[in-house]
């Protein structure tokens, strides 16, 4: 692929889908499928806010005060070079059981069968500890062989010292499945440069100007 535009702007919503027959196949000017980056996490973890911050777009990705409202797989393109895929948030108990039963297969179907999927961004609230559901999903993703970055969100809610302690406990809970991690806060403008640098590196387009600290 050509050198990425590191500003990570000009994102566009493409479509929503529930199964492979509805997945789009965005291509670049040379007719090649765009590399795809999936974003997963529990309901209310801040996926929409992070994507809007990453894209430098205030309202492209719809946010909601009601956890579990996003029930579709949403596709976006960035600069005509990358596809970002916002997967439904999981784990919100107040969503009807029948709906929750559909989300697991929907997410796993996408992650297992999307050939142009290159990276998985696993968002996790730094104030929580992984439960069995979180650990199982992380294990399943890693077993499918895709690079995973653990993004610890809502770090503006904790102190600097609490961040380090919480990160250590979270990684211990994930055990051998724990991937590299970064902190992210849209309010404090923290994490965007590190995330862009990590994405560029794993797409073989390393950009030192956007480097940052990624915890192994």
C-alpha cells in the first residue's frame, strides 16, 4: 500500500451490516481491498468517542447515553486508505437476551471470516477488571492470529498512579493473552498519537513522528 496519510482525517461512513452478505469491500485507486481495522469492546467503553477523536470528527460516529444501542457492524473509510469497523458493544445486561444472543455470533463471524482484517483494537475501561467474557473474547481474537492492541479508556477518571496499578491488574487478569497497551482519553487528548503510530507500524508504515509509548 502507499504511504499512509498520518493526519488520520477525512473519514466517511460507508454502511452498516449484520452478516457477511452485507459487508462492503472498499478499494483504493488501484482496485486493491483496503486494510481493515476492527474496534471491539464492552458497551459504554467509549468506542464512538475514540473513533470520533481519532478521525478528528465530532459526530461522524454516533454516540449514545444508552449502552448497547449500537446493534450493527458499522463501516468507515479513512482517507480512502483504511477501513475502520465499529463492532457492537457486548456485555450490557439490560439489552434483551435475544438481542445479546445475536451479537456474539455477529462479532465472531466478522472476526473469523474477514480476510482483509489486519488489526483489532480492544477497548477496555481502565476502572474495571476483565471478567470471563472479556478474557474469552481476547483469547479467541488472539487465537485467530491478528495483531491486537489493548486500549485502556477513560483514563481521565483515575490518577497517574492509579493508571499504572490498574494497567498491571488488568494485564495480570488477561494473563498470557495480554497484548501491548496504551492509555486513551478524549478529554485529555491522550493516546491518539500513540494509536496512530502503532497502526502505522503494524501496517508496515512506521512513522517515528507519531511514535509514543506502548506498554508491552
